[in-house]
């Protein structure tokens, strides 16, 4: 069974090979303790049963269930009985490079951003695929699982293409479940895309709504309405979520002092950093790091 080239250390799963995206099957015969990922993970149940624990609560898994987790989001598996999953993972940097256009597509944007960013989801989105759709999705993952280093160097376009096809299928399924088939699609407004890129490119800046609105040549209230319509969040709330997610990755992948991590994401005051981080992940940064270090 071809598994993703990953390793688990201190509660964090990371790629062990120089890849930006990959897929592979894995058979869970027992539990998998609480862990996080340095990449975006999408696992799809293709056989067996199990129980999934996440910020969404407890979910009994059956064939066709799909769970997407953003970097830093925690989850675990229990009571696995021949639970076969098809994992797909890709580096978040791809969303700022090869897959940047997906931010403009309403369905893909919901799958990768708005859905996991929904209050209470803490970077997690669950959906279910009917048998025919599941078979089509697996058909996209199978060739992606064969594209491992050094093949990825020569077949990069194939990797991006297969990943894009799979994400497109999931986005349509997630969008239909959330909005139905009759809801009109609304593409992300160019000003919102511009604002998102500026926020993510300068995360340590002490942004104000007025600063951002001026940079976008819009009135602050109008920018808020545009942002909430397109992302479900006002601009500074989106920035806070991005900061928290970035901090979660740093807490799991480095041994930097918590105070320096807070400063690196734009929250230099440690008590403020602690409050904001806990608002997204339910625990303070120290506890989050300790939990990821459990065996």
C-alpha cells in the first residue's frame, strides 16, 4: 500500500521527502493519537470504519467521508476497524504560488478557506462523497500517488493537474452540500484578493482597517462588506486567523520561544498573543506545544 512520505515527530506530521504535494493509501488498524500537520491534509475513507476526533466533535467514519485540515489543526482517530484512507497532502505555499488562482473561485475558496475558517471549525472541514463521486476522486488520486521524487521534478505539471482535478471535485461536492445547486456563484472580488495578499505578505505589520482600506482605495465600511461577503470574515478577523494558523505551525515545527513566535506573527505582546491564539485553538500556546509533544 503506497503511503505518503511523511513522519510523525512531537505530534506533528511532516513530509520526509522534497515534495509539495502527494497522495497515498494508509490502513489504520488501531488509534492514531492527537496530531497536527505542517501541510494541508485531506483524508478520504475508502474502507472500514473508525471514529474521528476534531474541533468539529466526534464523527463515526464510513466509506465516502472526507476531512480536510488546514496546517496546525488537530485531529485524532480511535476505534479503527480496517480503516483504509486515501490521504492527499500539499504544502500551504502552493496556495500562494501554483494554486493562487483558487482563491478567486467561489467553490474552491469555500473548500480551502471559508469552510475551514468557519467559527468553531479551527481549520477543519468535513464532507461526504457519494459512491460515484468517490470513485472519480480516487481515480485522480491514484496517479498522483505514483508521482514521487525524483519523478516530481519531471512531472510537476502532472502533480499540479491531478491535485487541481481532485480539489475541483471536492469543491463541487462541498459547495453543493453547503449552498445547493441553485445558488448563484460569486467570484472573489479583486479588492478582497488584493487585501488578502497584502495581509499575508506583511503579517507582522500593525494593520488597521483604515490602512488596509487606503491601500485598496476603498472606504473602510465598504471593504468590510466586501470582505465578509467573499470570505465570511471581516478583514482583521481574517488576519487574526492567518496569524493563529502561522503560529500553530511554528509552535509545532520549531523550538523558538513562544514570545518570539508571537512577535513573528504580529502579536508581540505575549498575553495578547495567548488570548488570541486560545480563541482559535481552545488552548494557550504553551499547552498547544506540549500536547503536540505527547507520545
